[in-house]
């Protein structure tokens, strides 16, 4: 791959025609592949890349909601079996406004992220996504 990215056509139809005409052609004695733009997630998913298979999710922006541990867990229970569910707290036991949920399966984690990211809980708009390791 030379890392070249080009955009042909202003419409999806025009782009599709360009893909059909150019893909497979030889350019400087090298076969050219042309396809629609795909996000990194779309490219990795069919390959079963580990980054696309997760069970741990990160939840933030619920500090003002004053959720109890039980309310937090009940929010995530409809999507699958929970292994661990924790709200991070300060030394005084007050919620820091973020937490983690670990599901038994990847499918349950995806359902929770899809259903709850951007949803409102007690006037707080939740951010729910795959938990990533700190570097």
C-alpha cells in the first residue's frame, strides 16, 4: 500500500462507478484496489481484531445524577450478565462521576454501549464506550 487516498465523484453513484472502473487496473505495474472509505473499526471487525472484541466498558458524566451503586448496576443489567460493576469514588466515598462495567460477553457490552451512550439519566447525558487501558 502506498497510502494514497483519493476521492472520486460527488455522489455515491459517481464514486461507485469510479470504483468499478479503476479497481483492478494496473498502475506502474501494480494492481490497484479502489473501495469505499471504511473506518478503522469497520476494517478491523471482520478480521476479529482484539480491539473490536471487548467486555469492559467505561461510563462517565453521571456525577450530578447521584446514582447509588444499585441504580448504576440496574442501568446496565438489561444488556447481559455483569461480572463487575463499580462507580469510582473519592476518599470520602463520593462518586467521581465515572465507573466501569464488565460483562461476561462481548455481545452484552456492545448492546449496552449502543443503547446507553448519549442517553440521559437524571438530566446527565452519559458517555458509554469500550474501556481502554491507560498508557
